[in-house]
């Protein structure tokens, strides 16, 4: 397990609805420093970006408060008891929002994304085993009002999982 900074991907910031926070070059540099090492001391970040430790601390708190980033512990699902992962494509009849909201409330759903293409929603599901995955898909996802169909893509081996896309 290690700590990484994860850029927030909320609906509001991606679609432009509401006001998006303005992020200057120094804040972007702070984010990059934290993506390299989420436990890096503020003093070291300050040296790298040309700010005092206190100024870095204030900026980090502002970025956290605005939902621009999160600092989280990223684990390997297999080592913490989650042996089955899958991406589930979902087709919905009618409004996507109620289905997406119901999925976000499920602890097993790590990502819920509205998409264009063959599926209306893509959901990453993390489960303890095949029986747990079957229960989530068959008894919880497929029974949601508006769900027309699902297609599951079971992960055989996770080759890369990173949050190091930087601030391009």
C-alpha cells in the first residue's frame, strides 16, 4: 500500500457545470510533487516549487477543500481480499442519472462513468470472489429500475494501475 494523490473527477468539474476552481502553475507543481509521493513533506515540496512550508500547506488544503484532489492510500485489491474485479457495461432505458446515483451508492462500485458508445454507463466493480460479483451484478445492478442490459468484463490480471497522469 502506498499513498498517492488522485485528481478528483467529479461530474461538475468534468462537464463545466458550476464553477471550476482556477489552478495556477504553482498549484499544478504541488499536485505533481504529491502524485510522485503523497507523503512528501510540505517543506520538501516548498523547496521544489519555491514556496514556504506554510504556503504549501495552505494551497494543499485549498485543493483538497475544492475537490481538485484527494490524498488516499492506494492498495492492491488482491492483497486486501478482493480477488475479483470486473468492468460492467450497462445500457439504460430513459434517464441515466437515477441509475448512476444508485450505482455510486454501492460500495463495490469503484468508478461510475457515463459514456458515449456501446454502453450508457461503465462501472468498475471490486468484489471478494465470483459469488460476490454474481450477487452484485445479478441481484443489485440488473434489478435497478431502468437497467436494460449489462455486459461484464472480468479482469484476469491487472497489469497497470496508476494515478500518475500528472497535470498535463
